[in-house]
C-alpha cells in the first residue's frame, strides 16, 4: 500500500470516529480476537531457555470497513481520494492507539531455566504490505482464506527476573522497535475466523541488567514470535 493509500485509510478512520453523534447510525463488523503466543528473545535468554518460547496472550480489536461500505459512502470521501477508495478492499479501524497487542506472562520456573518475564507491547501504527487471497467482490465462502504481511511500529516493556547464573537478576526492558508479521486468516463461518502466523521484531538494543547499551550478545534486540488467534465478529454501530 502506498503512502497515499495509507493517508486515505487514516483519514477515513478518523472521519468515522469524529462524525457527529446525531448522524445516522451504520452497523459494521467488529473483529475481536485473542489467543496464545510464543516469543523467543535471541541472545542470553535463548541460550538459557533453548527452543521453548516465553508465553504470551495476543489480541486485537478493530472495526472492519469493507468495500461495499466504502462505495456506499463515497460522497463522504474527498474528491481527490475517490479513485483510490474505489480500489480498496478493506479498511481496519482500531478503537484506540493505547490498547496493547500483547501481554507476556511467563513465570519463572526452575525446570524451564529459572527466568521469568511479565510485560506488554503496543503496536500503535502499522502498514499492510501484502494482502492476498480474497478479492474485493468474493464472499467468505468463495475465498475463505487470506494472507497478509504487516509492518508496525512497536513499543515494549518487560520485567525480567532470573535465578539463572548467565542472566542478571532483574531487568526493566523498555524499547521501541519495528515488527513484521505474516498472518494466515481463515473464515470458519461468516462471523468466526481463525488466524495463525508469526514474525520478527527488531528493537533498539538494551543490555540485560541495565537500561543502557552494551554488547549485542548481552542484549535484547531481536525477537521471533508465533501466535494462534480465534476471531469473533459482532455487529457494531458507528456514526456517519
């Protein structure tokens, strides 16, 4: 998606959110998803834990604005963007930038290396790089699957505590980063979906046990993850 398309999507989402409360209501699907995730933090944490990931809960909430909705409301789109709007398949509008996307809940267990972590990640802004599978005119029965690749800005806080000799006793990790996610989305029915996938994250490096920089082999800066989510889509009224 080009920068022009991204600006249009943002403008359309803001227009929906800021529309007058006395205007007519419009019902759209609200997608609510949640499921388990696993995270591998390369460096000392992987050396300590091996192939077993740290555990997480991943989730998302967004309104789905499909092509029919966009076409039915083209008169509300600025004339310079109408040509672009006609080619859009779907726009997703989140209710807030401040809702976290991941909760990491991985207790310290002796049999799993004696390192635990608790934390939260936000992905406030993103861009869909690839979106293939369904077409603008296909129904979920005709094309039940879709593959997307998304790039997002990322902010993560982690509290890491350890009794392992190769990992410092305490670390407060707080860093921005970038996240790339590959997702397979499958319609089980019109309102129930399943998604799975994975990706990678790159952070500004932070040395374990400190807040500053240090050698990369003593730092957190690259992460891999996987997830499985169940989605439910329920009617949601917005104002236009």
